[in-house]
C-alpha cells in the first residue's frame, strides 16, 4: 500500500490534526498536539523587547466569521504564510504550555485555520484537552 506524499513531510502536529478531523476526542492525537510547538504570530503593536520576553506571549486575536474571537496558531511557517502573509514575526511555543496559561472567557484557539485539517477549540476545550504544565 502506498502512503500519500503529504504524510512523509507532515509534522507530528499536522498528523494529529488529521487524526482529530476523524475523531475529535482521540486522546493520543490530543496528547501529540499538546506536546507540539506551534507558531504564534506576534502582533504588530508588540515591541521587540516584549516579543522576545521568555515568560510572556502576546496573543493575537482575530474575529471569526461567526463573531467569536480566536487566537490563530500554526503548525508550520507555510501554514502561517497561507493565512497571514503579512506577518513577519512569530514565537515558537509549546501548545500545552500555552493552553496551561489560557485566559478564562470565550477566547477560542484556531490551529491552521486556512487548511483542510484546521481545528478550532473553545476556551474551555483548550484548558481541558490541551493544557500540559510546562517544565523548565
């Protein structure tokens, strides 16, 4: 049996997103995703000093078509460029650590929003499904 080419170059996070498209509660895929690094775009109004601070991350917030607010993150530079080509800076952050510090409220998380394997998770889902304490 031949494996499609895209699986040879897909990151573990992207393969986890593919698995979650078929079963949104797949615990193994959620664990892989939570332990993966994601690219978080740095908003234009954040200074270089703040953007590089190791213990804080400025979250860019976009309004979804349905009116919800979501933070976009990406599994690769090509996914980032596909949706936000004007973004020139990003931070590489462990998704589980980001989820562990996720703000309360209705702020959703969108992973690879413009791709077929994109996933949007509610604020509660981020904290319950993806939070992993970050070990320094």
